[in-house]
């Protein structure tokens, strides 16, 4: 069996986790700050806040930016459902911006048009969540400039993109956004089993996210109402969620982060190999945005929609566990119940009808990749 993605766990990773089990702190110890330091080093951002999932990171990023009842969040329909769900978790409304068919990312031109229409109608979004689909950064310079023009805050959902670069900087540097969120689910680039984090260059946003990931509690007298009763004293000054990451997870993350560059280099080498080996088959390979180093979480091919199911079934039957990313979020029953319908975002729907994610992970061997290509050729013959 060749899965579409999988984690890489070394003896060093195992030792790092076992060391934590033998230590004083299973939670709220030194490993989480070390992991955050590694994230700052890898992204160039000044602050990182580790939490128990990317969903949690996106949720408290929205809360820290003030999203609440009566607010509005826009994102891409071509994402995992969590990206949109966090809008509703904050009590806000959600809408979508259609994708660019070449890069599968939010279309900057669709965004421009939608922002102008929303401005006319007096219904601008408060927050835009931009997804870096497959690990390739969206066109952040254009999107960031549009967001600034219309006073919209920007969160990057970089669940696929740690280790990637956009122009001069690593993804997570937040040159064109307020906050950037990562996932460390085992299928992503580096893992903490479950886990997520946000990076930002805004100290106040970081402090707010740190409070929200705990219980809205502070020990800083400057933030308290009245005087502290003594050294034990804390005050709850807002509503928090207990989204903390454990020391076990953070230790695994620190060990994994040491291999981030190697992982992304291997994923890119495999992607270039796919580009070459698939060039004669009747399929569309993923498009590239210039000035971007993709982290290549996913390699998505597009085939004739009439044959997509047959190709998928052929590959699965051959032990190659292909997948599909993503079913457009707005077509899910939950979102249909909130007013969306098929046809609302035609580019995302056309992409979905043709898409298949083929195996790509750092420990995939050239020989395994050759087997994937040979089986694809048979499926498409
Ligand atoms: C995986 C993923 C998430 C959710 O990540 P969790 O860490 O599982 O909460 C959100 N957005 C995208 C684009 C993802 O791929």
C-alpha cells in the first residue's frame, strides 16, 4: 500500500517524547516555548503561539482579531471545512471567494471584484482567510494590498505550507497578513500528532492568542482590575478555550522541525519528478506561481471528470491510496443549510470534479513513485 501522505517518525523523535514522559512537566513546561522558538526561527516571525490543532489556531486568530456576532469572514471554498467553520464558531457569517484554476488558490481577481461589490453594498468582510493550497502560497502581495485598501484583516491558513517561501520570505513571516496558522496533523509536512500554531509580528495579537489558548487568565498586574491579592493571584479578563499543546506534542514538534528543510527539498524533488514522468499522460499537472517555493504538501493532478471516479477506483484497487482535496466547502450539507448551493463557485467545483491527490511524502522512494506513475498510465490508457 502506498498512502497519499504519511508521517516520518525517527528514533530521535521517539526519544524526545519519552524524555518528556520521564520529566517533571507533561504540560506547560519548557518544550512548548522551544517549539515556538523553532517556529519563529523557521518563519522569521517575531511571535509564535502553539495550540492543539490548526482549527484551534484559526479560531483564536479570528477571536484575537475581534471577529464575533454580526461579523463576516471570507475564505476559499477549496479548503478543509475547518477554515470556514471557525467563522461560525465565532458567531460570524461566512462567504467564499472562488479560486484560480491554475494554482487552486483564492483568485485575486475574483477577490477584487467581490470586494468592490461588497463595498458598494456596505457589506465588507472583517477577515479574509487565505489558504495556501497544496503548500503553494497564494498571491499574497496582491491579496494583501486589496485587503489593506478595503480595511480587511488577513489570516493565512498555511496548514499545507510550513517550509514554503513566498518571494523573499518564508511562509509565516506575515509580510502581507496579520496572522499565519499552521497544522501539524500527521499527514502535513511536520507533525506533533495533533497540533497547530500561529505566527504574527504583532505582540498584542500574540498575547491575546496566548490568553485565549488558556482560559482568558492573566498574571500581569498591568492588565488586572484593581490590585493583586498576592503572588498567587490571577484574573480572568476574557473567555478562553484551553486549546493548549502538551509537552509531548511540542517535543515531537521540536525534533521534527530540525528536518523541515530536508522534508520540503525532498517533496520538491519528488514533485519535479512527477512533472517529468507525467508529462505524456492525458492529465493536467499543478500550475506554479513564480517567486514561490511550494512546501508540496499535496500533488494534485486533474483528469477528465468523466473518468475521475474510474481512475480513482483503479488506483485504490492497485493499493495506491489516492485521495481528493477538496470537496468544495459550500456544497457540504451544513453549508447548504446556510444558504449556499452548487454553482455558487464554479471554478472550485470544476477543479473538484477533476482532482486526484497522488502520493507525495518525504519518505516516498523513487521506486514507489515509479509504481504510482505506471499505475496511473494504466488507469488512463
Ligand atoms: C488540515 C487542515 C486544517 C485543520 O488542521 P487541524 O490541525 O487538523 O485542525 C485546516 N485547514 C487546512 C487547509 C488543512 O489542510
